[in-house]
């Protein structure tokens, strides 16, 4: 169930439980027929307990507490109907439910803190990794070639001959042209202008083409003809996150999976948009569980720490746009990264 649909169901169940509980309380206060109060109390407890799994830990606790209150009203009505005081012991059941929920909430709080630390660590690791890459490319490529331009022009100036000057100028022009190309690629990695100007589809086409040219691996972009305008359905922030997820999936595939072909697919059915990045590489030794993204780092191959950080960042981006990210991998048969976005 998608996040938005889950939230709507949770709100509907909460509203139903609140209305039923309010009526049950009114019946209790006004001393109305006990069977009606018992039925309404039990009916109120059901949607509250049904809504609890749809919420996060804090909100889930309040749902369980509301359900326990409804159950306690039901027990009180049952005791008066049957005139059996021993049934008061049933009050222990909702109280135990509240105690259990409080203990699980505490565990969930610790777990959420751990998840938050993992997310922050993954974000910082990813940022540091990008900074190191940019610094390395600027130092090893740009600065060295600019230094070479300076040396070539200085040597020609010291020589003074027209032939030497012409040769130096041509050599300097070639070096500067190389750096213009390198800087253009670096700027595209930082923030592709085509994404802002032409949208996600054009950006994905450019990304697939550039990946294929850079690594020599065919990358096919397959878009359902009926979904040609899928970029218009997403906000600019969502488009940026989707682009980065696909970019990271392609990077992981070409660097770690040794594929012979990669396919990027876009499909939609009116309720959900699905983007898939599939390769025919050697796959992952232990396919990660997409619902527990902090374990991805441990599940990745030992030599692929950067890969684990990248997968964690992909899941974090998917959470930010209320999407579901699923990773399916079979050793020796490739990996599929599936991003599902509610429409």
C-alpha cells in the first residue's frame, strides 16, 4: 500500500473509531441500554486497533490507548450486564495492551534514532565521497592540464619563433577543449541543466546516453508511449530525486555488476508510476531487503562499502518523495532497482 493511500485509510479508521467511542461515552454518561453501549465500545475498539499498524510509533501508541479505553468501557458494560464482578479481571487485558505498546514504542524510538543516525551518516558519507571525487577530478585533470597550458605557452614565449607560437597555441587550444568537456561533465553530475530546462525524460535520455558513451555499456531507455509526458506529473523536487536514484542505480551497475546491457524502463497504470533499472550483471551475493535499508551496507559485498552508502541514499530519497524502492537481485542473473511512485 502506498504512503498516501495508507494515510487515508488510517485517518478514515481513526475518524470512525472516534465517532463510535464518543457515542459509547455518551451512552455511558446518560445511562442508556447496556447492550448498545457494549456493542458500540467493541465497534470503536476495532478501527482504532486496525489503524494502529498504519501509523508511526508515536501515533500508533495513541491509537492503542484509544482502543484500550473502548475495551475498558466494553468490559464495564459486560460486568453490569452479566452481574459477574469476576469479569472485572478482564480490565487487565486492555491495560496489558497499553503496557505492551508502551514498551514496543520505546524500542521503536531507539530503532528510529538508530535509523536517523544511519541516514545522517549515509548523507554525510555520500557528500564527502562526492567532494573527494570532485577534488580528485579537478586536481588530477583540470589543474594538471591548465598547468600544461601554462608550460606550453611559457616555452613558446621564451622561444620567440612564430612557428613555436602557432604550435603552442594549437596545443593549448586542444588542452582547453579537453577541460571544457571535462568541466561540462562535472557540472552535469552536480546538477544537470537539462533537468531544469526540459524535464525528467530529457534528463534520463541524456544520462543513459552519457553512461553508455562513458563506460561502453549499452543503456536502453524504454518509456511507455502512452506515458510520454510522465515528467509533467512530478514536482521539480520529485524529478530531481528520481533522477538521482536512477543515476545511482546506473553507477552501481556499471561499477560493481559488470553488465553487458542495462535497461531503464518507465511505466504507469493511472495509480502508480514505476521506474526500473535492470542489468544482466553478476548480481548481489545477498539481495538486500528493501524494507530494512540500514542492513544494505552489511548485505553488500565486503569491498563495496561505497555501494552500501549509495543504496542507503537511494532509499532516503525514495522516502522523501513518498515512494517505495525495491531491489531484487539474483546472483549471476543481474539486479533490478524498482522505484514505485503514487500518482
